[in-house]
C-alpha cells in the first residue's frame, strides 16, 4: 500500500478504535506509535520524529485542535490528519485551519478511503483538491437530502473567540457564511453570500470555507503569500471557483484587521453596505475576468460591519480586540 514504511503516530483515547486503526496501518506496511493522551502523543512526536500523525479531535483537554496547532508550530512540515466523531463540516474546517492536512470521520465507512487520505498526505498531489471538489459536486447534485444536510452543518455560533479577538455575528439566512482566520496577531474575515436557487450552492459554500486552508499552511514560510493581500486572496478564490467549473455567482468581501495599527484592508466582490465597499468592488466572484483592488482605512475597535448581498442576505458583525 505505502511506497515506503512510514512511521505513523496515532493519538486516540478510544482503545477499540485505536486497535482497529493500528491493525489496518500495520497491514498496509506502516510502523505505528500509539498514544492515548495528548501529553504522551506530544512526547512521542518529539522523541521519534514520525512521518505522519493521526489525532482525534475529541481528546480531553488540551483539545484536539490545540494539539494539531501545537504539532504544526513545532514541526511545520509534519502532516497531521484529524479524526472527528462529529460530522460537522465547521469542526472539520477548524481542524484544517489549525494546520491539519486532511480529516477522517468516525465511524469509518471505507478503509480504502483512509488509506488514500494517508497516502495523499504523505505525498501531496496539487490536483487532488480539484478532483475531490469535482467528486463532491457530482454527489451533491445527485443527492438533494445530503445537500440540505450539508447546508445545515454550516450553522455557526453567533459568538466566537480567537485569541485576543472577540467576534459577534448575526446572519439573516442560511445562504450567508462568515469565516475567520488569524494571521500572526491580525484577523482575516471572509463574509460571503450565495445564490439560494443554484443547485451547486452547498458545494460552493464548502469550497469557500476550505479554500484558504492551503495558503494558510504555507503562510509562515512564504513571504509573498496571497494572504498578505485581500485583493490577491479574492482573485485566488475566484480562480479556484472557475477551475472547479462552477457556474455560479458569489458575493464575497475580505477584511484584514490589523491588531496594532488600528487599520483595516478590504477587498470586495459584490457586497454592499458602505461607500468604501463601492470604492473597491470588483463584482461577484465566478466571473472569468475579475481584477480586485483593495481599500485601506483607519478604524477603532469594536468594529461594526453590516453587509448585504444581491440575493437578499445580510451579515452583521462586531469585531473587538481585548488586550490582557
């Protein structure tokens, strides 16, 4: 199964699932280190230098997300795969934002898929993301009920804490999405609205939610990362929508909130709500020709935003930074 004999660290506190996973990994030719706690897993990673880590998200404190973030800080090149017993795409998205290369959902339905995920994480394929998205697109076009459940899984908590940042968000419909990622001490906000009448909307929402994971992984090692510029990030998202072949329109705005400068940079793709949004509006995403530009302005916190899209959705967001 594997081209070489990888050393895989499995951090899992369920002994039954752990033994089953170990059996398959060894059958496929891997050497396996087992840990049933966070502390033991981090120690084994330090002492043995594994080729890949499989980590449960539901571990006792410190939480699984913190373990993934800790491993990626210490060993940036180490592939980590999250194992989740909660079939919520928002949880999976947070694991990927923490640095995980991929994820598995318990209970395991296909062990062949597990092997493919591990092989793909050990030897990344730049075309794999597009292939997976096209597969998802075909599936959700066939399965209306599955598409409806996917939309429900995107329901988000109205209050969020990210380090020093405190966010409060109110959304008027299930067709809008608010995502946040941290860049050093700064905060990048993604506010989007989708077409409720388009059959591909569940997949488009999935794409937009996961689209920043890959540039985020490379952010610390690439001085020229697209994430340094909201305008370039907007063009990056638009190009990926086109590459997947989705015939839809997405209204999307990106805000980078600078922690120390009291400044905001924004690039807008179809959202409305203020004069300065109009100054940098490149039009909705999904267009073949989209050239984004960005607008910078001074601000104070808390920052209050109210944005609307062309499909009738509205997002009201407050961002505040609390210094301790």
